[in-house]
C-alpha cells in the first residue's frame, strides 16, 4: 500500500487583539472544510492559532495575559473544530497558548498538538526555542516576550504514528525551525514528516537594518535545509498579515524530502494549500546521502549537546 498523506497547510491571515476565539475558530473550520473538499486528510494550522501574537505586547495584568491562554483543549470554543475534523476523518496540528496546573503550580507554554482523525489528541509539544526578551523595551516598535509569557518546553522533540499508513509525524513551533538540532532529533527517532506553525514578524526588531526579503529567505532556507538534511517532509504554516498593524510574513510552504518547495501560499490571508505527500520519497535520501547509521560520527559531535554557548577554543 502506498504510504501517502494528503496534507494541507491552512494559513491564517491576521488575528487582531479584538477578535474573539469564536470568530477565529469559524475561520479554522472554514479552512478545514476547504481542505477536506480538496481531499486532504491532515491539516496543519499555525502557531498560536487562536489569538493574536500577544507576545508583541507588554502586558502587566496577569488576568489579561491569561485571557490569551487555553485552560482546556478542546475548550467549548474549539470543540467545533474537533467535531468537524472527526466527522470528516481529518487529523490536524494546532498551535495555542497552554495554561495548565501541574504538580500544584500553574504553568504556561507555547504549545502544539497533533489530533488524530478520530478527534483524539495523539501528541503534545511545548516550544523549546523561545526567542525574544523578558524585559519591557518601550523604545522598540514592538516587543517579543515569549521568554516572559512561556516556560521552556519540557516534553522534548518527539514523533507519533498517525493515520492508517502509520506515518511517523513530528512537530515543532516557529523559532524551532531555525535550529537544526530540532529536526535531527526527530529524524533520529524515525520522523518521516515534521509539521510546524509560525508567527514571524516581517521586520527584525533586533536588527532593524535587516531587509524584509531576508526574513522570508531565512524562513525558506531553514525549512528546506531541514527537509533535505533529514530526508523528511516539512510543512510550515504561517499566521500572516498585519495584526493591529504589526506585519507577520507569509510563506506557508510544503517542502519535499528533496528540499524542494512543492506547494506555497501566495497571499497573507486565510489560504489553504495542499499536496499529496508520498512518504516513500524520503527513503532514498535517508538510505544514501543521509544514511545516519552509515555516515554519522557522533563521537565528533559531543560538543553540540554538551556546550550551550560559544567558548573560543582555537587550535593555534
Ligand atoms: N517568531 C520568530 C521566528 O523565529 C524570530 C522570531 C524571527 C527570531 C526572526 C529570530 C529571527 O520565526 C517566533 N514566534 O518564534
């Protein structure tokens, strides 16, 4: 039996601070219907897909901050999405801000879940690479406060079997895509596809000189390299457009294990792209060029795991 996953990336246009969850879920539901109509059995939604990208705002009132979090999943507002997906027999990836009580204390994560076609949550991921800063930078045009609002993810990078084909699917979130370690760990666990959502500002608040075209170049570079260097499918779905005037770039894409972009969004609005991903395509790459067992030499890579930052150490 050919192992194919008819995959859709459901890009969201802007979600404004004033937009209700219900209005957003309605948009997600419409895109899931469109994906189903195009034969998709797996839909990848963006990071923080239920709210505006609130880490751009300095918010001091804890109650206001927590209004952006989900204390349960599915929640009454998101249940319609789960129910429609189950009716249609479609699995999906959804990013959201998770508020949870664990070991007697409240914890907050930038989270994504994989939901099976029967509506069950198969797997959860909590974002490991949190970009940005924790202090208020009033002079900056916007904040990037993921390190303030979220804890570092504590679940690691994992892979789950999905669909009748038993597709081995990994998941991550946004900034994670810039770190090769993210995909390598999941590829070493046998991932055949890694899916992710992202919210990426068009301008670089840390390097205002950086031209906007480079942002999309770096996005494509990251996901194409990840796909090729691990012989896996990569699906990356944006929340895009101007949220209350703050611009997030699009560039939603489905990347083949060869590193080629096979489907790409060309708007910065709600847009569904789809591709029939043949899981076998990655096999020749994982059995030859990137045959990890045959070619990798971890004895020479120890530093990657043991050292966090740069420590200058030249041979001369
Ligand atoms: N957003 C951005 C991202 O990694 C960023 C933050 C942009 C960091 C560009 C560094 C350079 O795509 C999130 N949400 O991680």
